[in-house]
C-alpha cells in the first residue's frame, strides 16, 4: 500500500537532516560476544577471589602467575574491546554528547566501586581500578583517534614506558620514586612498585591496549567490515547479549556473589 504526499510537501521538501547523513548506529555481535567472553571469565575469576577472601579456598591472587596472568588477559580483553567500540562509534558518527553520557556513567560507576571497596577493604580500597582507568583512557582515545596507523606505534610505546620507568626509578632516578609511587601520580603507571590496592589499572601500560583496539577497529571498519559482521553461532548469542550490558553486569555481579557467599558462610 502506498500513500500520496500532499502537494505542499512535494513542492517544499524539508532540508536534509545531518543525522540522516551519518551511518546508522549498529551493534556488531562479534565485538559484543568478545566483551561477553571477558565478562564470563571475569565472573569466574572474581568468584574464585571471593572464595579465597572468605577462607573457603585460599589462594594468592597478588603473586601467583596462574591468577595474575588471567587478570592481565581479562583486563586486556576489556580495554581492547573498549578501543574497538570507540572506533565503531566514531565510524558511525557518534558525537561528543552521546559519548559524554556514556562517559558519565562509567565515571559514576568508578566512584561507586571506590565507595564499595572502601567499606569492604578499607586498607586496600580501589582508587584507580579498571573503570577509573577506562574513564581516563576513553577521553585520551577520543582525542587521539585521528592518529590512525600511528596508534599501533604509540600503543607499543605506552606498553613499554612502565618498564623503562621502573628501571629508572630503581636506578639513577631512585630519589624520585616516592613521588611517582604516591597516590597522586601512581595512576599514571610510572612506578617502581605496584601500590597495595584491590584493583590497579593505571593509564600506562593499559592505554596501549586500548589504542591497539582503536587502531584495529579503524582498520576493520575501513577494510574488513565483514569480520565485524561475522554471524555468531546460536550458542554464542548469549555472550553477545551479555556484552551489550557489560557495565550494568559489572556493577552487580560482585555484590550478588558476595551476598550469596555471606549467606552461605
């Protein structure tokens, strides 16, 4: 069935909307599923951590390579996906207003994490964890997205800088170590030793991972969009759904698990 427009509408068309000129916003299931995989892995990791915290399965999460390696991979997946997401959002014409709304949500949740961890772990509360780091890094990524292929090199430099800083701060610049190790500056990641905190995701080296995700996303949207459009097998659609609600899930999964364990213990 068709409808005829009135003559006035035909003779005086409205000016084209800027919004219509932009690519339509679209979720890529493959990216969401990768983020969902990180969420599932994180949940298992945190459940094991909670078991250890309540004395049900003692583990050393601070130094045991079995756990520290897993944490590194999980955080890397999160930040790489965040970079991918920024590349896709920019490709689809996302403006600063929409970016700002999401950024406020992330920053607000970071403050809630700090408050909650202060109650649970007053001596080692989270003052610059993954959400705090992501809030800062997303701003940097947004402002540097125009670097294009240079993001690969700058990402590598960002990953190498903490190692170089540690060598200097334990060597010829040892006198400066207390300044860089203090809470006022250690969020940068240029430290001689890691601070005592339940979660620590400084800008360096992790900005390098997000930059690589941003570079990979720009490359994929430019030359290999079919990879982003990969059709998920039916069994992986739940991962994609979880990945779409990653921030909400992140904020509720630990309180739920801790509450259940407290009820049992």
